[in-house]
C-alpha cells in the first residue's frame, strides 16, 4: 500500500485545467510540470515539453488550440519533467513534412543528458524514492533518459543569453544557475510574460534536495532580481498555477529572492564565525523569520528551508562537517551500537526511548531506538520487534506532521522497509 503524500501538492503536480491568456495567444498547460505555448503568426514556440507520460495529452491540448507548426522548443533545464515529452510533436512534424524545430538549451543541459546515460539506473532509483507516493514502488522507472531530443541552439558559459523573433514577437532567453546549472528562463515582452522553469515552483524553492547535486542559492536570488526588472504581468512557473498581475508577479519574485539571500548570507556569516554544520543548522532553524515562514509562495511543500541550509553549507564546505575528529574515519554504526549494548541492555534503551517518546521528544527517541535496531542480534527477537514497532509508529507520526513532499517520501520509504523487516522477524 502506497501512502499518498500529496497534501498541498495538487498545484505542484498540475492537477488543474489548462488556460489561455494574453488575447488567446498564450497557452498554459499543466502536466506535472508546466508547458507554455506562444502562438505567433509564423508558428509556435514551446517553453518546456512535459514529462514523457503526459506528452500525448499535452500535444492533444495544444492541437485543440491551434494547428500551426512548432518552430521552437525551449528547455528550461534538462530534468525529466521538462525536456522529455517531445515525441508526439516531432512525430507530427515528420508526418506533415514540416521543418524540424530549433531546440534551445544551455550547454550544461547536454552534459546533464550525458550524465543520465552513465547514471541511468541510479537516477531511476532516486526518482522512485523522491516520488514514491505518487509513482508507487514498482519496477518502472519514472522516465527513461536514454532518448533525448538534442538542442540545436546552445547557450554557452555563464551570463549567456539568446534572442530571436518569430511573427513579430520577441523571445529573450537568459541563463542563470539556480536549481540546476543548466537553467534558462524566458522573457516575452510583447506578451508581458516570464517563463521561469523550476526557478519558481509554487513552493519553497527546491534547493538542497537531499538526493540531488549542488544547487546555487546566491545566483538563484540574483536571477529572481533580474526577472523582477522585467515587470512582467504573467509568470509561468515550472510547477503550479499561472501567477497573474504585475504586483503578484513582483511579490513572488521578490520574496523568493529575499529568502535565498537570507539563507545564503546567514549560513556564510556563521561559517565565518567558525561554526560547524550542526550548530549552524539549529541556529538557522531558530532565526527563520515569520514573513518567510508564513508566505504562501514559500510553503515548504516540496523543497523547504531546512534543505536550503544544507545547500548553502555544501556550496562552500567539504564533507567533514562536525569538527570532531572521531567522525573523520568513523567505525561502523552497528559496531558502535553493539558496544553501547554491552554497557546497558536492549530493554533499558527501549524503556528510555519510550520515556522520551512519552515526553514528545520523538527525534531523540529515534536516536536511542537506533542503538537497539542496529546493535541487537536478530535472535534477540522481542526487544528488537518492539523497538522497530515503536520506530514505525514515530516515523508515521513524523510523516503526518511533515510538510515537504520530498522529506515525507524519504521517511515513508524507510518506514516501509522497516515494516518488511518486521514481517521477516515475526516469521522467524
Ligand atoms: Zn520540474
């Protein structure tokens, strides 16, 4: 049984209808991530194609609006929900004998596709973990990255940009690193529209994702400021609903930029004060301002503030993060647990964990339970079963109180594994 952790995520997943704006010339089509189609006299410009599973549905929706040929496809970045659902569009072009479209991306997008080739199975595993509550735990990959439609117009280096005109409409494309190192965003002045890709996702930005490579808070904040200068009336985010109205667009961009500056600058200040990760992390939790905590755009439903602290620390710091030389070349945690169990019995640890739990100290209870979970011989069935049952109970309560979809899935996946272990233990 797969637990659904989609609270507040309906918009993020695009579970709302497509819409048309700016005098019926812009089509906004949600399908997990958002696709935006600009209808010009000379043909269509598509900003982001959907995840492969929704390609046909999105194609059919585009074709219910217009029959014009696709001239340009722009990838905001190379993630599977933004650059893989091109199939039906290309098939149509081949069938009708139209010219192939230009495909625009940053050069790092090509490197990303190469990375997916060498790390295909690993990325399948990551995506299954991250999206377990909606994709299930079956064997099917969320998407196979082995087939790609490669870019024909490639932005190179930092601060790169590219512009073109189609049917009297200007399209300005800018590269700024943020969620990824291949991010690009689009400004269409005649349509007063900005397409941000995942630099905006109707949640706290997905920075510091526990599974993913480095993200860039400072540059992300600067990208938000550059976008704000455009004074757009419409903002098409990578996920979530269209943001309409100059004030709302400016507010969304401002607060997102501001929180990125905040988390970046506060972590940097503490690094300069000689603090290690644990101290920085817990201090940062204490000082998080309510204006960010309570802002609708920054709800931690996908990414979250806690992850952002990790992202900034990791940007400037190596893997030795505790300042304690014991941790430099540590022993195995199950060996440490076995030694602790020589000092006191499983029953004593379990009793103490129960006491902590009854006092509402759930996280501390988990640490104590792990000594029994890791250090007990499987033959010592009873305290181990009780330990794992209490751990499952606490983790379930944590999932219920967890706002972040990603964190919820991580905890839920682990809970599922513990339950499987419990089944085995009870059999023997
Ligand atoms: Zn996305």
